[in-house]
């Protein structure tokens, strides 16, 4: 019984500490959704001043998993607002349901690629909410590879 009470107290203290941290103008970890193209799940975690972000995009043709390493910097006079830039990589899988109608012979498959990211990140002071907007140009390798400048989007995350 004593162990259960002690574990409950430790859990409550950790939860309170995490909640207090997420309500300032900075955060350590955030989980949410990213829109365009399609929708994705995004997880961002800070390691010192830089962040690791993982994104799983889902759309009608398939899925794309992206990992980014982001260098963050403060914007003077704007608490909670940061710029970020960095490299990354992705792997994607798609089907041919949509493409066969408009591009006969274009088949589903898989690809890998390298990414870049450029964006703005804002943490609302007093609320555990984070928003970001970014552009993720990429270069894909494979049969249908090449430069793609239409990735990126708007993310809405819960911070903890």
C-alpha cells in the first residue's frame, strides 16, 4: 500500500511539473497533426536548442514517413516565436488507384529522398499549444524521382 501511495505521489508531481513546463513560452516535446498535403501525425522533441521531428503523412495515394533535424533560433522581441531550418530524409509508399486514371502506366511503388525544412514555430504562452508553418523541399530518388517543392504545411500540437 505504501508503494502505491508513493508511486501516486511521484506520478502526480511529475504530471504537475510537466504541465507547468508546457504552459510557458517554450516546450520540450509536442505531439499533433500537420496539414498539407493530406494530413499527418507530427512529433517534435527538443534536444538542447535543436529539435528532432518525425512526420507520418497519409493521403489518398499512400504514406510518407519523414525525419527532420531542426536548428532553432529565437526571434528578438517575439517571445515564443522561433525560426528553424534543417536537413532530413523520407521514405514513401504509394498505390496506383488515382494515377492509373490520368497517367496510364504510372504504377505504385516506393521511394526514398532527402529533405530540407524552413519554418516558424510558435508556442502560446499560458497554454500547452504549439503551432508551426514550414516549407519542406525534397529530392526523391527512383523511377519517379526529382525535386519536389510542394511539401510542408501547418502543424497544431499539444505540448508536454
